[in-house]
């Protein structure tokens, strides 16, 4: 397998461009799925307190025999813990569950502009504390729109290292991605396969046939060539191995453009401008 590129974040830390997401993996299945991923060569795991499987992610990493420093671990703040003291307690809980004294990346999971009096700035300042203490090697946000990012730029010191947002062929997010690029915030594409929804699209299946790859590999390769960070989820060992096999072929620019043209601004998840996290 060709090696996975690192992306350098705005603070000089590096993140493997390709990882493994564990949203909707039951705790009882998580150790096995993450172990399969680590055996297949994944070195970046994306979890969250709200996924309820941080402890199992930590257990799989511990069991793998890999050094802690060889696996990039991201977690995220629960929507119920945006008040600074709650955020501090939640972060302690995340470190304890993962069985580690630092995470590589810690994110505000949702901006929740209709909750907490719209104040995600105080929450961000609390993440800045974790960053300064070295307990979060990098800090970032998730599901932030340009208007939310502008507020952080105007009122706080640390520029988010990443913004993790929904991106797939039916929601290409070109404006948001350009805004992030302009502000040195790396984009992480969540639900990179649109939760599987775009894999039967005739444009994608035709390219897959032409290049002799699966539709999932074609979509993941499209993300990689756009420069986004991705972490598809699967509990099926063959798919976990299939998904990471995207570093030994390339899409022609015209093929990549055909996939980008599938955009319909269609979300599979909540709208960040209105979502209250409940
Ligand atoms: P995804 O786009 O990775 O799709 C996963 C689904 O696609 C699987 O359940 C399976 O049905 C299908 N699939 C996976 N591999 C396949 C293959 N090779 N062939 C055919 N079908 C395949 O969706 P996701 O899990 O929602 O997103 C990935 C990760 O993004 C999550 O696990 C999580 O880490 C992150 N995420 C973050 C947020 C956020 O708000 N920050 C929200 C959703 C997801």
C-alpha cells in the first residue's frame, strides 16, 4: 500500500490525510473495527464524546502495541458541555476514557448558534486553554459556517487548525472550503461517502468501471485529490481495507470535475445554522 500523506496544520503539527471514523459504531463493535483499521494501516482515528465509544477506541489503540505517538486521535466536545466549566470536565472525561494524557486534535462538535446565548466564543477560549496546556496538540471546530469562523477570528487568538464539515459529491461546499483555505484552516470532510448515498450514482459507477476501482474508492480518491482530510466509517473488515486503498491510482482532472459537478447542496446531517444539538 502506498503511504498516506500528512497535511501540515496552521500550527506546524501534522495530521494523516486519511483516517477512520467511528460515528455510529456500537461500543461493542468498536475495539474490533478500530483494530482492523490499525492493522490495515490507518493511523488516524476520529471519535467524539457523543459517539459513546472513546473508551473502546483507547482500548483498541492500547491493544495494538503501537506507540501512542504513532496514532493521531481526534475527539470532540459534547453539545451539552459548552459552558467553560462543563467543557473542562468533559475534556478530562475524554482523556480518561481514551486512556491518554493528550489528544492530537480536539474540536467543538457543533457551533449551536441558537443555544448558550449564541456564545461559542467562551467555549473556544476554553479549547485555547487545552491547547496552551499541551493537552490538545491542536484545536479546531466542526460544522462552523464562515460567519461563525469570522467571530472567532475577531474575538480570539488561536485560528482553528481544522473545520470538520459535511462534504461529499452531493454537498461539495466549495465556498466554505475556499473560506477555510484563505484562513489557513484545513478542511475535514465528514460523511465523505454521503453515508453511502452517492455510491450508486451513474457518474461515479461509470468512473469506477473505467479506472477498475470501487465507487467508494473513487469518491475517497476525489476527496484526497481536492486536499481534504477524510475518515470514512465501516464495520466491515473488507470495506475498511478497501477504503484505504486509494493511494495507488489517480483520477483524471476531468473525472474529478465530473464528480464535483454532482453537487446538489444536499445535506445528510443537520443544518449548522439551526441545529440546537438536541
Ligand atoms: P461515511 O460517509 O463514512 O459513510 C459510512 C457508510 O458508508 C457506512 O455505514 C456504510 O454503509 C457505507 N460504506 C462505507 N464504506 C463502504 C464501501 N467501501 N462500500 C460501500 N459502502 C460503504 O459516513 P459517516 O460515518 O457519517 O462519516 C464518517 C466519519 O465522519 C464518522 O464516522 C465521524 O467520525 C465523522 N462525522 C462527523 C460529524 C460531525 O458532526 N463532526 C458528523 C458525521 C460524521
